[in-house]
C-alpha cells in the first residue's frame, strides 16, 4: 500500500497530469477555461508546487497545492485536467490506496462522462464533475447509499440557498428541473459516487433523451454561484455532517424518515416504468428501509402497496 501524499487534505491541482488518466493543467489554464474557474483560481492563490515521486504510484508527477482559503478543507480535493471520467481516475487511485472516504476528484471537463444505464453525461467546462469516495457501512446505510448521497447533497445545497430535492433514486431537482445526477460504482469493496451538478449551463432540451422525466436546469439561473472548487469544497464538508446524522439514526425506521424530507413528489401521482413490465400509475408514499420507493398503485390494480427497487418515475 502506498503512502498517501494527500492525507493532510487541501486542494491540489495535477499540473503534469498522466497519460491515459488526465490532461495537464495549471491555475492559468483553469482560469482561462471558464469565469467560474477563474474566480476560484484567484481566491485560492498563492499556489505552491509539489513534486510527487514514483512512490506516489499513479499520482506521481507535478502538483500544486492551494494556499488562500484552502486550509479550511478537511479532506483532499484533487483537481484534474480534462479526463475520460472522474470515476475511471478514482478507480485507479482507489486501487493504489490513494482514495479513502471523503477524498474527491474534480475535473474541468470529461470526454466520457456517464450517468445511469451508461447514458452519456454532457460535460462542458463551467459545471461540476466530481467523484467522491463514500464510506462503506453495513445494514441500512449500505442499502440506502444511492439515495443517501443525493439526500446529503440536497441538504447541503439547500443550506446554501438552493432548495434541492431528490428524484428517486439519484437525481437532484431544483424547482422542478434536474440540476444534478449521481452514479454509484463499487470497486474493491469500496463505493465511489460520481456526481455531476450543472452550475453554469444545462443541456438543451433537444439533447435530452426522448422520455426524460424533467427538463434540465442549472444553479446560476437561480442565484449567484461561486466557482466549482469553492462550491464542491463547501458541499463536501456539509455532506459529511449530514452523513454523520444518517449514521446516528441508522438501524431504525428513522433513517428512511429522515431521507424522506428531501424526497421529490412525496404524496403525488407518478407514472412508473419498470423494465420488462407495463407502465402504471402510482402515488409516492415514502422510502423503504432498503432504499426502495414505497408506492400505492392507482391504475391498474388500485390500492396495491408495493416497493420499487429498479425503474424510473415521472410526474403525472
């Protein structure tokens, strides 16, 4: 197992990058990529160059570490140049022992970003594309992880003036528009969450799949947004606080009740699509203790209670 050079936390930029993982970047190139990144680079200056040798494994190369307000960051935020997907880089770092819980990667853009069912995630500069190592727990914390990541993010966004909610199982909505998505992948017994949040732009309606449930939106259409690094570092700190609350109420019905506070469309009628089954109408009742969506069927078969574990919903 490699010694983790990022264990002390802080915000890091991978100056040299690495072939096959991420392109090179610098504070200057990031500032030139989008005004939101430019604001971050100015706020986080001065930057101190750090050279990691072969003992750093896949992270070897030139990095720089932020001064400025970066000392407030508890866990490492590793910023990458353009990459295929933050999830792919996270897998390599995880295999090398460089990605403990709440360590995260943040990139300026992705060429192969992905969402649910391997759908492409459009990733232009200016928005937030991250991967974060999620704690692995037993019981309901593990079963509800896909929902809890969204709940913790929605709670963090709401605390910053963006009243977000979770469209089951893993979309972030703001005033009826999708502003973010979450994809969990398990590697080597660990869980990594890929997260995309639209800060500065959203895909045009023509770029969305034909059966999309809600229109796309972006945060800066609702209020002023700081840069991606600033937003992400603040979100990670709040997410950890929310996660500790989830741990405190785990092992009881209270966890699902806690998560229901951020559940979109609770009590409303939705159209349910299940793979290999006919669509049907139902009312959202709440969350099950294993993270499933509790429904009361309306048509056909009125009055039947069921729990949805795989499928999609859209508002009627």
